[in-house]
């Protein structure tokens, strides 16, 4: 393999703040070099080089994609829409379930002809690239992938790209371990009125089924001052809603040795003028504290929506999953949250068919769904992941049985979601408009504070506006409304 370097553990040895500063300056130098190459290209051909982004997985990847887009813009590339040819096609990948990985391989494979025809190439990044067997497969089978990096060395992308452009040799570098947090990387956000803000990277929980701690490293919290400075700058730029991101936001600050920092952060954001809405994801039930519940009640900007994955309703399965709470604890939490914030919308994640799940265990999951009555749920069939605790655990239920359980769960949940949504009919709700609806461009679409998708007919583009919308029809997945008043 040409020019393959694997800089294992390098980030660990570079822990000083001035080291970090040096690295971001180094990154600026590499960006300048690529920018110069692109300026030469424009002068010679009259054409600007382009990129497109294909992002898979969760909000962490969406946020990382904004950093990658920021770097590419800085280096003189222009973004094109997904259906247009581009010089660079960047994949930000996810490996949380096998079908995510398969989809990515097939997308990458399908592009070999386009790359050959147009002289373009693929950059592959994200969680999937943290797994050595994946980079091996890419090396062998996908020769149109020219640059590879992982979740821990995004800041190195300009150097890796520059090396490929100047040498013509493929560059694959993935750091095995996480480094210290690097602030001030370039960013090109997907929209102005709302923003994702990282607060804690990585995960320490090692749920038995989950690959995330292996590909995102251990928990590292950003300093509260850095988070607040970012949100103040966003507000000054017209942002109205922030979503705070972490695999487990409830453990924000633990690694800094500060207790209850997440609740304190919410109180501080409450004081920032211009921000109207605060959301966060994800909360782990084992760490959701009384002080957080109090903050959710007292901070008026914190939206009435909580995503609280429960994964399984049976204590036996929860224990085997290493989730460290019981169904009783979860139900008690839900009661306490609803006491504090009565109209809160609750959403969740559920896994069906975890190894050893019996019919009785599954009935416990259905029972919990019926008791809590979630506004919506992401439901998944268990997918074994290489290197996780549960990878080799025996699957006792046949595939057909698991599919049947999954179908039943979806039916029960959809019925509950439809019943809950019907309560919106006739009500007027506050909607922050995201822009034209993806499925029907004649309609505008936005979200309520409770996270419900609302589509409504309106003249012109209302992106970023806060409106009162009267709901005329409600379904499990979206509401249809009519604009009644603009709030500004
Ligand atoms: N940090 C978040 C979510 C991480 S992954 C949390 O703790 O809730 C998002 C969801 O994917 C998980 O909540 C879980 O429901 C699901 N998931 C993770 N690994 C999975 C696997 N191996 N098979 C099926 N679903 C999985
Ligand atoms: Fe995965 Fe569990 Fe960490 Fe969530 S808390 S990312 S499910 S290991
Ligand atoms: Fe996927 Fe990585 Fe998120 S594995 S779910 S993109 S943290």
C-alpha cells in the first residue's frame, strides 16, 4: 500500500495547550497550501473545484461534517448538491449497526465509475474508519477512496488532503486513541437559525451491544466557558436554537472533576440573549440527576422534550446490556420528569432481539412502551458489532421471531404516537421554521418546542422565523398546520 501511515497513540503524547495551538496553526498552513493549489486551478481553467458531502449516522457526524465543510470552504472548494458531479466526495460514516455499514460500502462502490469518468475521488471519514478491518477493506477493494481519516484526527484533514493532491498517492491515517479537544476548527454550519454544539465527546459506558465507545473514545468535556462563548457568538449571528451534543450529556464535566456541570450550563445558557430554545441529546437514564430535572423545569428556554433511551423493558436484559438501571428506576424517572414538566414530550430508543431476549422479556418492553406512552421511538433490531461485549453472545431467538417482535413493537408505538399527536389538533403551537418541506416544496416545515415536525402552507420563504401555527391535522410522524401569527 502506498503511503499508508498509522499514527497510533500519537495524540496522547501531544497534550499541552501550546501543542494544540501549534496543531491548529499547522492545520491553517496546510489549508493555505491547498487553497493556493485551487487558486492556480481557477486561474488556469476558470473553474472552481467542488465537493459534496454524504453524511450517515447521528448528530455527532452531522456536526463533524460541518467542520469538514468549513475546512473545504477555507481551502477554496465549493459545495454542490448530492445529485451533481464533484471533484471530492466526502463520506462521514457510521458503524452503529451492520446495515449502516453495508449501505456505506454500497454507496462508495457505486461511485467508482463516476470517479473514474470525472477524475474525482472519495474522502472517507467518521466512525466506521476507526475500525482496522474497515480500512483494510477500503485499501483492498475501493481504490477510488484516496484519503481516509477517523474521528480522532479530523483536524488533520487539510494535511492529508494536501499530501494526496501533491503526491498522487493514497493517504490513510487513523488515530487509535482520542486526543485533547481542539477548539477553533473551521466550521460551515448547515443553517443559521439553529446549531449543534458539542459539549462532551466520547463515551465511558460500554453498553454491551454498542460500538460507539470504541470508535469515539473516552469522555472528554469541553470547558463551560468555551461552550458558552460559542453559543454567544451563535446568538450574535442570528441563531435561535441550540442542541447540545454528547453521547451522554448527563456526564458532562465528570472528567473535569466538576459535579452537576450540565445543569449549571443550562442555567448559564438561559442568560444568553437571542437564544430562544435549548435542546440536548442524549441523556442516559442512569445519570439523569434531580438538579437536571430542576433545571429543565426552571429554564424557560429548555424545550419540553426529552430523548431518554431505555433500550429494553426487562431488568434481565438491561443488566446483560450493562445499562446500569432497572425498569423501575426508569419509570420513576419518567414520573419525576412529568411532575416537573407536565407537557414534556418523551422519545426513546429501543433494541429488539438482544441475545437471550425471551418472549417474556419482549413483553416487558411492550409493557414499558404502553406505560410511558412515548411521543416517538427509534426502534432497532439488534446488530452484533465487532469488538463489543455482546458480539459473540448466542442469539437464541430465530430471525423470524425477532422480526415479528419488531413489527409488533412498531405497531404498538405508532398507535400510541397517533393518539398523542391527535391532542395537537385545534391547538396553536410555536414553530421555528426550518424552510421548505423536503417532501412537499409548496409547504414550509418546522418544529414545535416538543420536537414535533409541522408542515404548513405559506407564501414565501419563512426560514428561521418563529410563528404561531394552528394545527389542523395530526399524524404519528408530522402535524399539518396553518400560520396564524408571526412572532418575529
Ligand atoms: N449515546 C446514545 C445513543 C447512541 S447510538 C445513547 O446512549 O442513547 C443510538 C442508538 O442506536 C442506541 O440508543 C441504540 O438504541 C441503538 N444501537 C446501538 N448499538 C446497536 C446495535 N449494536 N444494534 C442495534 N441497535 C443499536
Ligand atoms: Fe453506546 Fe451506551 Fe455509550 Fe450510548 S451510552 S453511546 S448506547 S455505549
Ligand atoms: Fe454512528 Fe458514530 Fe453516531 S457509530 S451513531 S455516527 S457516534
